[in-house]
C-alpha cells in the first residue's frame, strides 16, 4: 500500500508538471491555431511541449505501478492531487501567488472530485455490448461536444478554456471507454483488435482529444481547463460504464449523498477558479 501511495503521488506530480509545460507552450501559439491539427503540429516542434509529453509518459508509468500495488479507489483520488501541484506552479511561473479564493477553489475541486469518486467506487463491467449501444454513446457525446464548442466560440479567456476543457474531457472520457473495449479484444489476438471498428474510433478520439485539450490550454489559464478535464474524464467513463457496460456503483443513501456533495463542491470550486480576478489577469 505504501508503494501504491508513493507511486500515485509521484504520478500526480508528474502529470502536474506535464500539464503546466504543455499549457505554457500552447499559450504561445496564435489564436488562429485553435481547434486545428496545425496547433499540434506546431507544438510537436516545441521543446517545452515535448518535455511535457515525456513527463506525461513518466506519469502513466507511475500510475501503472500504483495500480499494480493498490486498488483504483485509492490510486485515482491520489492522482487528482495533480491540481494541488499544477495550479500553484502555473501561477508561480507567471510571478503570481495564489490568494485565499484561488486556494479555496483548488482545494474544493480536488476534495469534491475525490469525494465523488470515492463515494461511487465503480465496479467492473462487460464492454462487449451491441453496436446500437455504442452508437447511442457516440451520438450523445458528439452532440454534447458540438454544443460545448458552439458555446466556447462565444466566450474568451478562462470561460472559453473551461468549455474547451469540457469538450476535451468528454472526448477523452469516451476514449477511455473505447480503450477498455480494445484491451478486452487483445485476448482474442492482434487480428481481432485490428478488425474491430472500436480500434479506429479510439485513434480518432485520441487525436481529437489531444487537439481539444491543447486548444483549452491555449485559450486560458491552466486553472480554468485542468480541473474541468480532470472532472469530466472520469464522469464520462463512469456514466458510460454504468449505463452501457453494466458496471456497478454504490447506490446507498450515504454514498449518493456523498457523491452529490462532492459534485456540488467540485462545481463551486470550478466557478471560483473561472471567476478569479487573478486568473483573468493571467489570460
């Protein structure tokens, strides 16, 4: 358990620095690159951004070690600690210090998300479901992403970064579900993976998610995008897992009440960060 805790915290710290470096690199790109592959192509030539990607790979390695020694219900909340590293570091690199409002927002997002995940504690399901179920999921996510992007075009600064982060989180949450289905097919051999349509949608979702998240980083401060991404990804994965894969979550009165409180605290923290005068000055 000690190994799991240390590795999960190391993963959180590595994810935090990776996010900060990617956001700083993306923020230097012109607005015309938003929501285009041109943004990713330009960033792929940026040493700072590549360092951030490398640290993300290291973070995934730490996460794998943590999961090998501890349960997901312990590891995932600890990895969310990346917010406690990333937001203060991002502000410090811009020669700013977090005030009471910004610390309250950061702690609220971290505590709310951790509480909601711990209360739900989803169990395993079966990703082998009919095509109709997949089409409903993809259509629902696609509609939400389109709506979010339409709203994002009417905003700027921190709210735009949050909306683009929401779109990125929706896509990456779906990508996690597709990855689960693809890994499940590995037991049938490489041919089964290559002949599965989920494999190719997984690749497309990965690319789209990368573009959306880097666009979110470009649009505004890290504090506006990272909390939304971190909250949306597991929310989508859990929702699809329960509704489509038959995964189980705790449904007792106490668990539901804690989950509701966690979501409320999470949303309050996001609002505090999005409306922070400090982060508006950092746009």
